[in-house]
């Protein structure tokens, strides 16, 4: 098995079809010896990866908005400059897709530790996985008090299923 590295994300399905296995420890695809050249050709033809919105340590920089995990477990956005509640921002995901998000609250604003540029840390609408999208109930995750994958608490889910 030979290790294949580089911008493999766009061609991961083709590498897997060649018999490749992802090795998370070495962060490389392991492909059979006879498929090495094909895999390298796929990676060479892959669309160049966008410049990451962060430094060499993976920390976001002031170059653009990016998703970040908040202390409460929800997803938020870290963006350069200032932000206001209700502002719509465009965020580029790791996969290269652009998503629009609405700022629900500005949690912190100040200078970036690395660049000194002003940044804002914001929660986004629909970002808390422990709050019911229908009634706003905050789940404790104890004794069946959970939010289902549909985004509903148990009561809202049952009411919808029963047709109340």
C-alpha cells in the first residue's frame, strides 16, 4: 500500500473506488501499489484547493468568515471586522460551498490574537442543536428530554405525527 497525500478531498470517491483506504493517523489515502499512479494522476488533476481561511495551525485569520464551534456546542461564525444582529453573511465551507447565515447575537468582538485585526464571534440562527425549532424548548438531554434530528422536541414531534 502506498500513501497518497495532497488535495485529495475533491477526488476522495474516485480514490476509494480504486481500493483506497483513508488513514486518519497519517492523514493520507493508502492505495494498492498497482493503483498508485492512477491515484496520483487523480490528485494532480483535482481542482486546486482554496486558500484556507486560517493560519498554518488551523486558526482562522481575518481573511474571511468561517464556522467555529461555540462553548455551548452550537455552531457559530468568526468573521473579520464588526457584526450586527440580523446581518446576513456568506461563509465558505471546507468543501468550498458558500452558505448564507444570519447573525443571531454578537458574542464577542475584539482584536485577533495573531494579526491584531478586529474580529467578531457570533452565534447564528438555527445554530443550537439543543433547542426545539418549533417551540424553543431547551433540552436537558436527561430522561428522554432530547431534540430529535428533525429539530423538534418530543412533544412537538408527537403532535406533528398525531396530527394535533
